[in-house]
């Protein structure tokens, strides 16, 4: 009986220590901060905020009907064996600071991070340049060869877009280092609380609800638009708004997609703001088990047609493993010959200069060079 009591006491102590450690860890600066005060009051007035959290336009289960979290976790950790790169991914490092002022270019940096210089403005989207996409630096690490850019390579940025607060889009280390270079941040409601907690000046943060609009100098306009996804950096979801964006410049209209499952919002956005010169859409980290929150193969093209876009840049692949498909499957699928009829698909290597003024620029199927 004494031994049993000792075992029970030790067990309770271990549980208490683990609980305290978890609490301390979840309250470290990297997790950000939930909106409060006036920020929360504004959020509570949003028609997209109900029962204490933001909601999608249409009902959006996290997992497909009939699928359980235990099965998904077990498969991801133990039973799935997706093909991953066997050597470093090829890349070309464009010197972003040496670009001429009149160049209109896009440079993809892997996953959903990309830089644009267009009509004289420098733009950065969802920068993750720290080598991993999780709160633990030894997990969700970037593939070899994909981390060719650091924050030192980034010039002064006119507009930083943050689509939502997940770790593979809102990277604490990267944003802390970039803060002095950022003139304006554009994001969904609530995300400013994270940024302010990390030292960003509130005056340069522009938070919007879906279909809010911001007008800036030199003819630049941004519309915050819906996406079908979710948010959350810790154990709580839906306290900040996930979004896509319509960027209108003096000479172009660009759709910045963020993360999104396929839904009716693409057609609505196409009607309101299309046609688009370029749509940047997620294409990767999908699974039929979570088909509502990420697009499955074929759906980025459906979304592109709904948006009425001339060109698609597929992103959200090529750097991190967050799903159970082969690393090169998203690019192989979207570039099949049958998909090349109505919409141009851009497939640059990481760091390769995409000339936004050249509709005939060609890109090599670089992912095929890594075939064993």
C-alpha cells in the first residue's frame, strides 16, 4: 500500500511538472497574444465572428466526415511514407536589393513565402525564413536547399501581407528580425495583437475584415477577402481572421490566396474584382481527410477559373512536409498537359526571377531533376 501511494505521488508530480512546463511554454513570446480591449471589441462586431470565434462563409469541418484525429495523427507519425527529396532542391538566388526600380518581378522563396516588386513597390507575403515551421526548431524543418534567403537578403518592404497566424505563414523569428524594414503590414482582424506583442508599431498595421478595403499612395489598393481555413498558434482556434487579398496596382490586379479549401468565395471574388492578371493559390499539403481546409489536386485550377485569372502561381509546397503526399506531387499534378489549356502555370525554382511583364517566360520542370 505504501509503495502504491509513492507511485501515485510520483505520477501526480510528473503530471504537474509536465502541466506547468506546457503552460510556461505556451505562454512564451513566440505564441503571440490574443486580441483584447478595443481590438477585441472591433472583432466582436464582425459578422464573421460568432460564439467566440471567426467562422467560414460555409460550414467547414476540420476533418472530412468519418475521419478521426487519432487516425490522422497515427498515419502522419507512423504509417505514411511520402517521398521526400533525396538531395538538395535546386535554386537560383536573385539579389532582391539589386533590382532596378522599373522591374516588375516575383521571387518565390518556397512554401507560401514570396517577394514582389511591382509598379515601384516592394511586397512580401507570409515570410518564413527561419528554417522550420513550428514552435519547436527541431520539427517541420525546411528541405535541404530551400533556405537560401535570410532576413538580411530582404530589402525595405512597402507592404507586408500576413494571411493568417499559422506557424508556416506567420514566423515569429522572421518577423521580429524584419520589423525595422517593414513600412506597412496588411492582415486580417486580430493578427495585429501578435505583431504588437512582438514589437511592431500599431500605426503601421492595417487589419481588415472580409471585404474591407485600404487605399494607399501611388494608386495601390488592397481588399481583404475570404478564405476557407482556420487560425490559431496554440490550443485555441479562431481568435484571429484568416484571409486572402486582392492587390490592385496602377497596372495589375493580383490575387494573394493564403491558405484555403475550395468553396464559393472564389467565384464571388472573381465577380467582384476580376479578371486577375495573376492568382497565387495554395497547391500542396492536402489530404482527402481534411478536404475542406486545403485544396485537393485539380481544385486550384477550378479556383483559377472562378477567379477569372490569366495566370496561376502555385505555392504551399516545395519546402516543408505538412501532409502525406509525395513532395513533388503538387507540381506534377498541376502541370499535367491537360491543365495547360486555359490558364498559364508558373513554376519557378526557389529564388528564380519571374518577369511579370513577360507572358512568354518559360520555366523548366526543375522538380523532375530530383527523380531517382
